[in-house]
C-alpha cells in the first residue's frame, strides 16, 4: 500500500507508526502499538475519574448541604451548570492553544491539575464549615462550584489534545480500530462510572478508614488519584512531535478560530462528519432526558430506573464499536454512517411504540446504540484522518465546543417539546433528525463517487 505524503511525514516523525505492519487487520495493530496502549490506559483512568466526579459531588451535597425533605436537584443543578459552562466558553479557545503547544504536556498537566483540585476539596470544605456567602449559599458549596468550574476548564484542554494525539501515533488505516476501542471504552466507563460510582466511593471511604485516614476522605483520594494516575501514565507517552514544530508565538485566538471555521467551510468531508456527530450527540442528550419519562410509562420500571434504558444503549454501542473495529476497516466510512443513520432513525421509530413494553424498549435502545456507533466511530475517524496536523487542535476544539452545545440545548428543549408533542411524538421527531443525517451521508457518498 502506498502511503500519502501526510502519512509518510507522520511515519518519519514517529517510529511507532513504522512498527505497525501495513497488512494487519482489526484490533491487532493498535493493540501492538505501545504508544496507543499508553494513551488508552490514560484514557481509562481519566474518563473513570470524569464519570465518578459528578457522583462524588452529589455524595458531598447529600452529606453536607442537603436539608431534610429538600430536593437535591436544587443543589445538583448549579454543579451541572458549573461543569457545562467551561465547555461552551473555552472549547474552541482551548483548541487554538493545543495547536501551538506540545500535546503530551497538555495531557499530563491537565490530568495532574484536575487531580490536585479534587484533593484540595476535603481541607477546603473543612475550613469553610459553618461559613456562608449568604443565607442561601454556604461557602463550602461555592468552593465546590469553583473547583468544578476549574476541573471542567482543564478538561477542555485535555479533550482536543487527546483527539489530536491519536492520528499522530496511529496509522490512517488503523484509525477506525483505534476509535472503536476508544468508543467501547468510553461507553463501558459511562456505564461503570454511573452504575458503580456510589459503591466505589463507599469502598474507598472504608479502605481509607482502615488505614487511619480522616473519615470521608477516601472518595476524594479515589477520584483525584485516578486523575493523577492518568497523568503519570501519560508521562511516558511519545507522540513523535518535534519540539521545534511547536511555535512560541502567542496565538491570535479569534483569528485562529476563524481559520478553523474556514477550514471546515472548505473541507466538506470534515464539515459533514462534524455535523453528523453534533446531530448524534443532540439525539442522545435528548434521550437522556426523555428516558426518565419513558421509564415512568413502562409498567415494569420506575422513573428512577431510567439508567437501565441508557445502559442498554451503551451495551449496544460498545458491542457495535468492538465489531466495527475488528471487521469494518474495508468498508467505506460514509457508507457505514449511512447505514447507521438509517438504523438510528428506524430504532427511534420503534422506540416511540415501546412505552408499554420493557422488552421492546430495551431492544430498541440497544439497537439505537449499535447503529449510533456506525455513525460516531467512522465520522470521528474521518475528522482525524482528513484534518492536517497543524489544524487538529482548532478543529477538535470547535468540535468539542459544538458537541457540548449540542449536549446542552436538548437538556432544555426536550422536556418542553414533550409537553407540547408528547413522548412518542418527540422520539419520532428525533428519528426525523437522524434521517436528515442519513440524507447528508448520501450526499457525501455521491461526492465521493
């Protein structure tokens, strides 16, 4: 196989790429790639910390701030807002700086700083105990919001740097398998983090007590330690970047963001792939809200058991991503996405009729996740492989920004739409949006033919 000029350049800079045989298929090349395994290991600890972090915040609120007979949502909502605002404000800006900086230090420092911030929570809560900013806002809770804001801000630098490193250490023909492993891991950690987050934190507290540490500090050690372990693992990562290639010139933030937008305007494949990812994340964000109502209407479930439906979608997505990474390298990415878009629309249509059947609901959500992987994995791979190295931080920063907005808006709009159109009507509407993504994919196929 003849390598493109960009692949040749990458191979010359990074010996890891040369070590991977060209005729390898499936997951074998990436599982033999030492640098990818290092990055993947760092991802496991970092994303596990991300998922359990919110469970930790809820546990602290329930233990220290929530009053009897008081809904916890009024405490959790500000935490969620503090976690979301940096993604909207800094997603694109962070990508600009990531382009100018070495990626490895960004990965390491962002994890270590998040770990340090989490570990400062116990002493801050201790010294602020009994103090308040006002009658309604305890000082400790305000400090929690500040730390959550800071943790989320550093995450905005970690995300585009992580995505930009993958094509540096993985050959283009192996990107689909690499992204499949990442998607499988992400969905597994999503399920594990929210499903066992609370017992995991309790176990950490019990272990801390057994070694004579202060009561309740084990939870912060678990989350902060996971971030710190991710940072230490990534210390040995070799991205193959040349130190001289990172300019010390101060970034012209808005000009660079415009450059990223202009690149998306000129490159239809990358732009269309990004649009499809935004559509996909919007659908899943809306379903995260609607799943509560769906669970409430299914006779065999209670409203607070909506996580069962989301877990089924996660299992479907993880299984599909695993199969895709093993068998999907020889299938056109746009064609995979077309099949996935049609499948997502069909699954949502079936789900709209599942309000009285648990079996049908679980089957449709599992299929929904499986087909969603056929959209998400190839489209993320397309963005990575078709974006030049000098533009990756900007493009991934814009992607991070767009995806976070796509995750935020449905949280507000889905419940309102349900009151006007009913649950089945809204789910059918999401199916129509998925069909629009399929039409977009069809145009991509025509452009490639």
